């Protein structure tokens, strides 16, 4: 607290990211990064950018529109570059969407159990949040978002697959929502879609109220590069550009632009990494189930699990003593008995399962 702070800053409750400890030999399963590296073409492209004139290119500002990256993303999805927006991680893309597309006089609808950045952005931009409870099985029920149940809405946002539950929604349900709410922007946050859900990108051409947000941080193993993007009708993209150009004209630096292009163009590497994560996830789910855990069906690169005989905070603490970190959310109450565990390499998952076996039978 300081008398020098703005009134807004006094009211903020900032997001708390999962920790990034600087300990060696840690089995880090707490922030859903990829356990495998990015395409080797990413480092090659970044090195080539740096090598040109001995770093001489860094003297100049990057392309404010990151056209090469937008074009590469558009090609990948079979779209026009005018349907693509890029930002410094998808969190920044989401922030601009909150300000440019979701800030209205009516409330913003999102699930009670969801990405905890949504209420933070709502607070930052003075948007009234209205949380919609998941059903008893932790599923998003689209009926609860329709006008006759939820009333007036200024916008809707949810992750698909949802975080931290990992559950995916079928495309037909998203289409039904888009049709029932033609005057309201629906943001589908697809941070984890590549691990087993259907992307709503194919609906962008038919629905001018849909914004699909994706990131290079998870399935393209580039959390450290900070590249995210949105796909939507050119009018929605223009709104995001207007916000971006009123905030920071150069959110993507030269290295992020060339690295991002290389990553999206190496489709074989990407598919292979996603397939390995899915295989590792399936093995992890069956091992956890064997230890007595109840595991939510996951379409993501993490699993959401609880053990009927053990307190989740206690399990997380006991894992930490063995240098394994997972994520435990104390709030909301409904999920306090769960752990969210990132799918690691086969070796990391093996270490986790061995540790849990020792802890739960001790
Ligand atoms: C990880 C994540 C993001 C943000 O990722 P960036 O690294 O900022 O691109 C957005 N939404 C959800 C649900 C996430 O889990």
C-alpha cells in the first residue's frame, strides 16, 4: 500500500502464476509447460536472425504488425491474415479482448471453475463478472449461458478444454452458443486444444461473434518466447489492433516473430510432441487410477485428480519434499481436494507415480 498508488491499483487482486523455482533436478509438473523441447527450427531461425550482421538487426524495431507470423498462422489454419491477431503470449491477447470486446454494460459470463486470470482482467478493466457454476461432474453446461437462463450478457469466455479440469466441450455445443448469442462476443480460450479437443477455428468463417485464442506456450513448447494469437472475424481483429496500438506497438520482438514462424511451419514436430504427451497422459491416468485416485477425463496436457483417502495439500507438500511440484488450488472450495498435475515425460511421470505410491501407502 502506498499513498502514491492510483485508486485502481488499490483495488486490484493480481493473478498469481505457478512458481518457477530455480532448483536443479526438480520434477516440474505445476505450470503445464511442454516436457519436450520446441522444434529445432525455432533455435535455428532465432540464431539466423541474431547472426545477420552480428546482431545488427536488433538495432531496428520489429515489424509492429508481425506480418510474417500472421501470414504463417493464417496459412496453417487456411485463413486470411486479416483474421489473425498476435500478441505477447495469449494472456496479452486475452487482456486486449477483455478491453476491446468483452467490456460492456452487461456482465461477462465465465465458469466458476476456470482460468483464474479471467476475474483478474475483469477487475482490471472494471467488467462485472458473473460466474456460472460447472455441473456436478465439472462440465460446462451451455444451456446455463443461453439468454433465457443467464439473461443479458456483455460477453462470454471459457477455456476449451477447460482449465484446471481438462474437460472438453464438443464443437456442436459451442456452435449452439454462438447461434443463441449473436450479439455477444464468445471467446474460446484454446490453450490446451491440441492435446485432444476440437478447435473452434473452423467456426470462425460462419460466426462473426467468435474469437478463438491459442498459444505457442503449451503444445508448441515455447512458453519462454511469449507468443499467442487470436482467430476471428476481421472486425474483431481490428478491435484488438486498436487496443494493442493504444498500448504497445511492438509486443512481439524480432526473435519471437521468426521463432514463431519456424514453430508453426514445423507441423510434423508439433504433431509428434502432442501425440507423445497424449500417450504419456494415458499411461499417467491409468497409473493414478491404480493408486486409488479419481481422475477427470482430460483432453489437455495435465490431469485433475483427487484421492479419497488423502488431503490434496498434504500430498502436494509430500511431493515437494521429494522435489516434485504439482499445482494445488485452495480456492474455489469445490476443487480444494484436487491436484492439477502436468503431464511430464515418461520418466517424470514414473517418478511422480512412484512417489505417490510411497506417500499414499505410508
Ligand atoms: C497457459 C494458459 C494461457 C496463457 O498462456 P500464454 O503463455 O500467456 O500464452 C491462457 N489460457 C489458459 C487457460 C492457460 O492455461
